[in-house]
């Protein structure tokens, strides 16, 4: 089922009646396609969880409408929206078994819609198999690992056959290995069920790895949406460029002069296009966007080479860099000679973005090697 947020705004009154109103979500206007997994992504306080709570009905928008399909659900109670909701802290009933936790929503459905006990058990077994916890049905939550508890929470949300599945930072309480495993499971489950799923996280790696579409937010506003790779490669502005990517994008103060892009005194690329006139600019270079070469045209002071196995992270500095250090990820076989004290790079044009120095918006500039 598609979910439409039609110019949705949420304003909270000031705390203790003092100060200005707090605009948590500001004119969010987007249609979430049917059957897709959407990642709402942004730093803490950007409004992503508030957006999720308005979709599920726990918060009401100050302005705008929310539609499921063609039905306006803006004022519809949560229990009538046909949603499944998974919280960060699992919210399982500790005195109930896994089976009892899963069937609880079915037992509390309105009497006219309530299934027979045999049907409830059958549905519980089906979703337990889907999330691979069918061998744990008699255990209590305290007897489960964090990853298993999260699967129980997902099964409980799925057992109602929801139209929309909502996940509010569901992996935050898991360790790194479990996070990786569980996000793969969420992607598998979503594909198998085809349920429209909205996944809220501040972790850009999580969002990019499992989402069909990511929506990047800041201070209540939607800055950019699209396929993860498209948003990564062509960020709409410097904020999006810096928020996405690990290690983060390397940012330099630069300039365009006579069709050349300069970092310091070195011309690093040719540039062309209507916006490629002489001016000061901000240059963003992805960590994988540099090839070390004796003939390189960007010279950096070499600080360290960190071995990562297949790749190495070359740590350097440059007086025009806005980052404290520059990190470039390269093949271990191409690691530069650390004894020289410097490293020279040839930049990959498609891994370089140029931003306006005032608005910080990405400029439409054609780039090529010298």
C-alpha cells in the first residue's frame, strides 16, 4: 500500500510555555511507493521519528494530510490503520512466552474481526517461521538474545498482516554483528512479504544497505530522496554529502579558474558547464575517489597508512582541507610509499562533487581529468 504525506507539518508548543514553537516536521511532502522499503535517515532531532509516529497515528499533524492508498487516515485511530509497529526497545511482555507475545495482537482484535484460536496459532507459526524463531515459541523474552527478541517484535507486528510496517530504530540496541545479521533479515522479510516498510534510523550505513529509497532529513525538512547510490553519488548539497558515507567525504576549499578546478595551487580536474565560471567553491571528494600516482595532481602530507586487509586507509592532511584529516580508501596493492612523507593523487571525476560556497548546493558541472 502506498503512503502519501501531503504537506505534513508537526509543531510542538514551547517547553514550559517559554520560547518559540518547535517545528519538528516542516512541510513533508512525499509519496512512499507500494511495496518498497523506505529509510528515513537523519541526525538526532531531524524529525524522522515524529514523521513515523504521525504515519502510525501516535501523533497528529498540525497541518497536512496522511493517506494510505486513497484513504485519508489523518484522523483515524492507530488501531484502525492496519499498521505494524516495531520499537527500538522491543516492548515485549516479559511474563509471556514468545508464542503468547506474537498472538497477543490477534487476541485483542475487535470481536467481530477476531480469529478462532486455531487460526491464531497457525498465523503465529507462519510468521515465526518467516523470522526464523519457530523453535523458540515456549521461551520467555529473558531467555532470548537481543536479536531473537527483535525478531519476536517483528513477528508480533507481522502477525496482523499489516498494510504498512513501521520500524523505529529497531537495531540500535544490538551489537555490530547482530545489527548486520538483523538488517539482512529485515530486508529478506520485507521482500518475501511485499509489505510497504518504513525504517527510521540515524545510521546511514544501515539505511543505505537495505532501503529501496532513502529520505534524508534535517531540522524537520526533507532534503533529498532517491535510490541510495544515487543520493550518495549526487548529493543535493554539502550536508547530504557529509552525512552519507563512511569514512566521510573529504572536503576542500577550492576555486574554478579558466576551466580548471583548483585545490590550493594545484589544478586537479577540468570543468565545464554554465556554472563552471571563475569563483570560489567547496570541493567534496569521496574516500574511494583518489588513485595514488607519481603523476598525481593533488599532493597531500602523508600521516599514516592504516591496514584494513584487502584495502588500506591512507590518512593525510592538506592546508585547504576542511576535515581534520583526509582519509582515502585504496587497494592494499596500491599503497603509497610511507617513507616519502607525502602522497600524490589523481582524482576520479565521478567521485568529486563541487558545491556553491554560500548556498552549499551542488553545482551542475562537467568534470574530466587533465
